[in-house]
C-alpha cells in the first residue's frame, strides 16, 4: 500500500483491524465511558469552516516551524501511545525511525516496551520528547527524567489528566467481543504482550511484583499511574530536577493553562487523552481558542492532540493558534500495517493534505495560517 492510494487515514484503521488481535485493536481504538469525547474530538473539527484567501499561493509552501527552539520540518508530530511493541514487533523503535526520517518529533510513552536507550540507539538524530506520569512512587518519574536527559531527549512531557485511571468502557467492549465464542482466556493467551521496560525506578518493588506473577509489570504500572494524585508541588520538584523544557499534557481549561504558566512550564498540550480518561471532556479543538486567548503574551507554546485525522484538521488547529499538533491512533494504525514505513505513510498523507489545504487557502508559510481563515459553525449560524 502506498499513501498515494489512500483517501483517508481511516483506511489505515480498517487495514490495521484486519492485521491485529481484536483485544489489542479494542485497546488501541476505544475510549472511556460512552466514547463521547473520543467521537466528539473528531467531529468537532468539522464544526470549524475554512475561509480561504485568493491570489496568494506559490508552489511548495514551507511547512517548517520552530518548536521549543528546534527547527522542525512539519508542524505535526507523534503523540505518546503505550505498548507499541504489541502493535508491531519493532515497536517504539520503528516509530522513532519514522519520526527521524520524516523530520518530526516523537513523544515516547513511559508505558513503552522498548527502553529509552534502545529507542535512542535506533534513531540517533530523531527529535525525541519523553512522556512521563508523576508516578505514585516519584522515584519512577525521577529515573525516567534522568535517563531521557542522558539520551538527548529534548523535552519532558508530563501527563496531568490521570490522577486516577479513567477507563470503564474497555470492560464493556471486551465483554461484548467475547460473548460470542466465550474463549476470552484462550484469546488472551495469544496476545503478543511484552514487558513495560521503562518504569524501573524502584527495583525491589518491581522484582516483588514480578515474583507475584505480574511478569510484564502491567498491574504495577497501572497502580503507579492510577493511584498517583499529583499536585502542583510535584511539578515544582520536577522543575528543580531538570533543565529540559517541561510540557504539560492533558490541559483542557483556561484556568489550568494559566496555572501552568505560573508554574513555569514551557508548553502545554491541549488534550483529552484521546477520550481515554474522563469521558464528556470538551473536544480539544473547541477548548483551544480560550486557552490560546488565556496564554496570549506568555512564552508558553500551545500544542493540541485529539481527533486529528487529516491535514485540514492540522490547518484548523494552527489557524486557531496551536504551534503544532500531535497525532495518536493513526500512527498506531500505520505501525500495525507496516512498521516504520506504515508510520511514514500516515505522516506523509497528513503532510500532503496540509500542503494542499495551505495552497487552497492562500498560505505559503505556517505563519500565514491565521485565525481569519477559520470560523466556528456557531459564528456562521449567528451571522445568517
Ligand atoms: C492506545 C493509546 C495509548 C495511549 N497511551 C498514552 C500514554 O502512555 N501516555 C499518554 O500521555 N497518553 C497516551 N495516550 C493518549 C495520546 O497521547 C493522545 O492524547 C491521544 O491518542 C490523541 O488522540 P487521537 O488518538 O485521537 O489522535 C494513548 C492513546 C492511545 C490511543
């Protein structure tokens, strides 16, 4: 399959569904609760309409941006997603190679199955950011930050929307899936699961968990995330721990965004965790305008993830004021389909659509993608 043959990223999803274990496909694709935020995050992009300018476009628009002081070839990157070695044997290394070849940022999840050190080895020149939680035992967080620093990662992304776990729907979906053949146990045994190798700041606890049968430490990590209850004081400690830029991921309100600025972070990712934490959260693209407004005049860079499924979606987020956007599930679909090459095809598809949208809207550089080129449908209706 080549990216030129596909019309939308959903086609990668359809192919991925055929290629992967259904329990894993459910894990990757579903959201929390009733999937309201999952679905709305995508639908909300369609509520913004484009208002192109004419007689402005030149060939080959320049997509380059500066993100945290680094020149990046395109204004979109790869969001952190867990257990990529369950999507493809080459796992996180395959994704990092794609990011390196494509010239964009990959955020490595701390819930990953390839070590920070091995990911760096497989993509020595990639722009890598390290995602972490404020784990229940803070030594796990400190260890991750130290190792990421050593391996030349360029930022620490702290996910802040998960003081407890927020997934209930997965159980429902699994139940429905297995009702037909009642072979859940049998199916589970065939899932390609590898150990979570990057949470290792408390060796004796981890050994104990393994000895008690939690061989891949999935339950240990789950508890480390789901019983963590982080506070602003933890962020202050992190701020002291590292000189790397700190990016908070999972902010959806202007109030929290202002608090983040006051706490001295360098960036925030407006995100609803792909609809996997609190269901009913506002779609990130509709939360973006008030957050951009609230941060006007600060040096904090605003990014977005959630529901980005086309180059037009990227364009809309940039027009509203995001500096860059990050893509979650479509990267996993590309990875399942064809490893590094599959991820690159997904990224290339988004780039082609973004170039096309910029040309049709009269933009030759990212800086020319401004708020006047986009309008929310509620404003359109109020003018009718
Ligand atoms: C399977 C899966 C695993 C994820 N794992 C993590 C994670 O380990 N850490 C994290 O901060 N976010 C995680 N996320 C959330 C993504 O970083 C991102 O916020 C979300 O996928 C964006 O939405 P999208 O999938 O619609 O693009 C995960 C999302 C998915 C779908």
